[in-house]
């Protein structure tokens, strides 16, 4: 057997001798570390023996592995409760905050959305030195604590684990945070309120320091809900026989032949980032896939600096073949949205409540089946309260909001579908209404008065598609591949695209789409 690399050229040692040497080296290391700590902490503690020696310090992965052996079972902070009273547990978390008072030190340990109080008191097991070491661990540092769960009469205020606290036996710093933080997690967690003068964190500071900002319980809740929206979208469509597809994000020509695309260098030519997976969803339908959906990034080179636009967002897109009427698809999408709302309400009540504590909002209301209004009905409702608009005008943002309020008052729902948009305001590939040429077989869906989905029956006939494209003065060469997809027979179909971040924002009633995007991209922000 070959020698270990470090022993080359040294006398060969037996296993026993190696172990002895290692123990000696460990002892020396510990001695040096203690010496360093003593020097740093001043002379006061030097004389006293440290009853906690070896039970705190910086974490050395190798050492921890040796100490823990196979028995290192970590318990989540969220799982600490009365049932574990008296038991020793090992937990990992961050120092949320700490405060020393005489011979005691109170640390709030945070792990995702859960917090627990850790209480150290100088005594038989905890030395003054250990207390000092723990009290100096900076906020946000990651620590491992082995400690005894202890029931607390009357509960611990300000922690999620109210019935218990942890009395540590060992404390190790796994990763020390720099002492100066660009934002305080407590400030970033605070609701903005006119009556509260305590600090809050503005949006730019949050987004500039997103890694820290995302640590708040509110953000954990927002992104758990976003995860659930994706799961519910996928689950509900799978249940209805849809198949997931993945579409290219780099394309050779702009998706709708239009502007607002990002150009990228593609070897010795240009390519574009896809504005929508629509063409590919439709090609899948032309290929006989019947019902498809896809979840993926969508890029828009629009200089829209609003609370609801980003330059990159996640599209939840679906496309479906129908037999007789595009309302088969409209109803499917309506039911899909209801499945999402119901799933969130049923399983994410505590996350919704957490978000609501920082961003108060009326609970999201919906009716089942989803309310469907026709465009002319909406125009009539708006005109009845004095809004001015022509029969075939598109809805302005202000009218969308107003309509949302009117619908909520009359039908008690924050979600509705608006069917039969004027043909003139929809893209060239939208199927005209065969009964009234002023309108189209297209629809939008709204949450709290803002658009979350745009959809339509698409023209599946290449000749009609060309005719409509010419009417829209679209350069045919640029959309030839799209037109060609319908030359070899394609069933009638309809679909739509939903913005994941918009659904997240509007379901929760938070005021800016950037809060519902992990690392938002907008015309002014490309980092972090
Ligand atoms: P809007 O009128 O709000 O700008 P749009 O009509 O351009 O939206 P579509 O192209 O139909 O939107 O996209 C479908 C869905 O994708 C929208 O209903 C919305 O949920 C989402 N979406 C569109 N543009 C953006 C964007 N810039 N940022 C975030 N989400 C978007």
C-alpha cells in the first residue's frame, strides 16, 4: 500500500502513533486558539478556568465530523416544541439578534421563517468565557447549537417557537457574518406605517442587497407561495391531461415580428430573446400534442418603469386544442386559476398571514365558477360611472383598475375574465369573431383590477393568417416560419400566457412586482 502523501520522506508511523500525534496536534491547536481568544478578550478572564472549554468556538468541519460521528441529527428550529421538553437537540440557524444582561445572554436563533430563543446563563456548565464568546457572535452569523429544549411558562414573545427555549451545551460558529450589515433584517421585516417611526428599508436598498433582504420571513413566505403557484399550475394542468414542453429562448426572429426584443450575438449573426413561447406552443399543437404548457423566462425589451412590468419574467403558458368553441379553453383556464386560488388558501394560510403582517391587504376573493364578462358589458359598466371610452377602444390602465373595483362591488370577486376584445386591439394572429367582425375570440383575465393573462383563439389557417398579417402591415418574411407551421393541417386551438410574478403580487396584494421576483430585471436594474 502506498504511503499517504504527507508522510513521504518521513518515518512510517503506526495507526496508534498517528492517532496519538493527531491528539497532540489538536490539543496544541486548541491551546493556541484559547490563547488568541484570551488576548482578544482582555486579561479579565485569563485567570479563571474555563468550564466550557471545548464546547464553543469556531467550527472546523473536519473536527465537527469527528465529534458528531454518525449521530449528528439536526432538528429544524420550526420543529422545536413542548413535546421535546428536556431533550438534547442539535440545531443550525442564524443569530437573528442577541442581548446580554449581567451573567445571561439571550440569542434569537432564526432558521428560514422560524425563530427560537436561546438562553445562556453563567453557571456550572456555561463559563464566563463561553458567554462572552456567544454574545460577540455577529448578527446573521450561522451557528450550530447543541442544547436542551426547555419549556417556558407563559411563552416567549417575539419568537415563532413560543413554548420553548434552548439551553445550549455547545455553540459553534459555522460562518461568521461581517459585523456591519447593509440592512437590518428587523428593519426589512417591518411594515411601513405612518404611526411607526422605526426604520424600514427602501426598495432599492433591498434589491441591491437582495441576499440579505430575502432572509426575512415575509420573503420566505412570498417565495413559498410563488413555488406553490407553479406547483398548482402544473398539477392542475397535468390533472386535465396537459403535457409539459420546453421551448427555445433564443430565436432567430422576433416572436410577433415586432419590436421590444433583446438582440444577442449568436456567433457571427444576431439572435433574439423570446418574448413569448407562443409560436412553439402552437407548433406543438400543430404536431398533435393536443394540450401543452410551459413554465419559463420571457423577455421584454420595453422601457416600462411601472410597478407591474419587468424586462424578464416567468411565463406560465398553455395552449389547447378544442373541438367546437374556444370557450372550452377559456373555461379550462378559469378553472385552472380557481384551482390555484383554492390551493393557496387551503395550504398556505400561514404564509399569506405572514406576508399580510408586513404588507396588509384585503384577503383575495373569488367566485366559482369564475365570472366571465363580455367586453361590451365592461364598457357599459365603465360608462355608467362616467368613464369615457369608445366601443372598440382598448382598456386603459386606469379603466382596468376602475373596472376591477366595479366588478368587486357588484360580484364580490377579485378575479374575472373579460371575453371578446375588439379585434383592432389584438395581435394579427387572433381569430376574429365569426358573428361580429368588430370583435375577436380573445380574452384577458384580471386579478384586483390588473391583467394577469392575455389569451385567444389563434388563427390556425395559413391563408387567413397571411391575410391578417398583411392587414397589420407585418413584414411577412419575418413571420414566414410561423405561417408555415399551419400549412400541413392544424386543429383549432386557443391558449394564454400568465405572468407568475403578477399572480404572486396580486394574490397577496403587494404593491410592486419586484417584491415577487427573486432577482428582478427592469430597464434600470440588471444586478444582482
Ligand atoms: P401589459 O398590457 O400589462 O403590458 P401585455 O398585454 O403586454 O401586458 P402579454 O404579452 O399578453 O401582456 O403577456 C401575458 C401576461 O404576461 C400578462 O398578462 C402579464 O401577466 C405578464 N406580463 C406581460 N408583460 C409583462 C412584464 N413586462 N412584466 C411582468 N409580467 C408581464
